[in-house]
């Protein structure tokens, strides 16, 4: 939600929350404009820099994933389709950010080639895996959408 002030700057959600804390602040803010302390300005600058850094890092992770990141089982099940791309994005944006997620990725890369070779000889197993992965890909796509919307 954006509320435009006379000076064409937008009021952030944080500013709205602060104003609701004290009704006199609304009057001062309307009359005098923002009066942040030096510490508040530094914190804002640090927050904006952190967000920009995270955004750039995310773009690099996605680019690196497109070059070298394989989803063995998803590729065996769907090729390079929509489901595979959703699972890769989930891996890159969500799993890689945690220690447990990185452990899970490492285990996946360790066992996936074997599982793919096993499924090649078992079409029924591949069909079952394909059905499971289709549901997982749908969940992953929603998680990625939520993740990306939080970052905007």
C-alpha cells in the first residue's frame, strides 16, 4: 500500500506502523515531514544496501544454476520442462540458503544418478516418480512465488 505525500515521496509500511503508534506523530509528520535520527538514517541505508546485495546475489545464483545446476530426477521425468525449472528455482532460492538445504542438495546429487539409472529400466517407477514430482513442483513453484514477492 502506498500513500503519496505532497513531495511525491511514498510512505513505507514501517512509517505507517510508526505513525499508528503515536497520533501526534501523524500531525508532526504531515506538518514537518520525516525527522529521522542519524541512527535511523544509517539503519535505513544499511537495510537498503543489504536488500540490494541479496537481490544481486539471487540473480547470480539463478544465472549459475542455469549454467551448471542439474535436477537429475526431474530432468529424467520431465526433460527441461516447467516442473524442472520450478524445482531448480526452489533449490536455488530456498534450499541453498540453509545448512540443511545444502545437505539435502548434496545428498540428492550423490544418489540421483543411481536412481535415474534404476528408473530407466522401470517405466512404472518413472511414472510414479513423475506424478510425485508434479505435485512437488507445484508446491515449489508456489514457494518460489512467495519468496520472490517478499523480496520486492
